C-alpha cells in the first residue's frame, strides 16, 4: 500500500513538472510571436501617421503657392521657407502653438515620430519638398484661352498669372528601426535595414487672383499702392472709361446723383441713380452659414 502511494506521488510530481515545462515553452513561443507582432502593429500605425502628414504637407505647399506675394512676378515662394513651415506645422506636436516665422525644431516632439526604443523615427531634415513648380495648364481649352489672355494682358493685369498649374511633392524618409544600443533588431527584419520613403504629390490648377482683396474703399475709390492682383486692378483696365481716368467717373457720378436727388425723376425715369457709383465694384461677398436649415433662415 505504501509503495503504491509513493508511486502515485511520484507520478503527480512528474506530471506537474511536465506541465510547468510545457507552460514555459508556450510562454517562450508566445513571446517570440507576439512581441514582434505588437511592435510591427505599432510601427504600422506610426508609418500611416507619417504618410498622412506627408499628404497634408503636399496640400499645404500647393495651396500656399496660390496666395503668396511672389505671384506678383509669377514666382513661387522660397522652397527653403516652405520646407521649414511644413516641418513645423505638419510634423510638429499638435499641442504646440503656431507662430509666424517659427524655425524648425532639431527634433520632432510628436510621440508618434519616436520609436519604442526612444530613437527618432523621423528627423526634421528628412522632410523635403523635392518638387515645387508652376507651369501653364496643358489643357486644350486653356491653350485656346491663352490667345485671349495675351490680348487682355496687354491692357492690364488679366490674367494675373499665366502659370496657374502648381505641383508640390513632399518626401519623408524615416530612420531604420534600431534598438536602444543602436544595433539592428533582427525580429523586425527587414525594417531594421530598409530605407523607406513616403511621398505625396498635389497638383493644383488654381489662380487666386483676388487673394489681395478688393482693392477699393467703401466709396468705390481705388486704394493707393494696392497690389495688381486685387479685383479692382485686374478688372478696371478692361473698362473703356478707364482710359480717360477717374475724372470722367467723378463727373458722371455727379450728374447721376443730381438726377437722383429729384424725387419725381428718381422714382420714374432714373430709379436708384441717387446711389449710382460708376466704377465701383464692391467684390467682397457677405459670408453666410451654409449648414443652417432652410426653415431656420429668416
């Protein structure tokens, strides 16, 4: 009886040791599989984040070119300045305040641009604006309108920019994934040695020729020193009366206002002439909320 009890205890002890050994093996296998998987999923999210930032940077560079002062001479903004703005505004920490003329940081503070080992995933100098150009539109309609544009250009400032097709291409090249000691991580192969390049291109056909404002005051008079990209300075040279100057407009307005001051004449023959202003454009549009329901508008 005692021998049987001893044999039973030995079998239970042996079974327990085998179960513990099996658990250790399962744990080791799980670590070998799950740790690289978890690290890979985290890196995938960071790479998607970099890709989205690169897309936004390309859009910013293209749209910035349509409203820059350099368009007065049909030029693009300085590429170095645009690159610096992209690094600050698109790859910087979303919690940081944006300031004009802010210099790019030596290291991005965004946690998504840092690896799990504490290394930089993306360095500021790895974000580059490799393609930044503007050219004439290649469309057949635009080529036909170019003939008209040459005629109007001789009269004034329309079109203000004959090169409205802007192309911006941004590249972001992340660092290879290394450990804290700087050694390659074999379980993340090939990311420990692969040089990735995330790129995005935005092609924009737009010429914000009224980006400089209306160019006139409330009385319809031109603002001195206004840019030739204002609405008034683009359209005004096309009006035949502009050839005789503003004195003709002033004389005509005086006659119209005189007729408009006579109640009988203003109501029957020349209604509204008391408010007539020859040469006044008033191009500014009053904004309104487009999301309000029709029933709520009064």
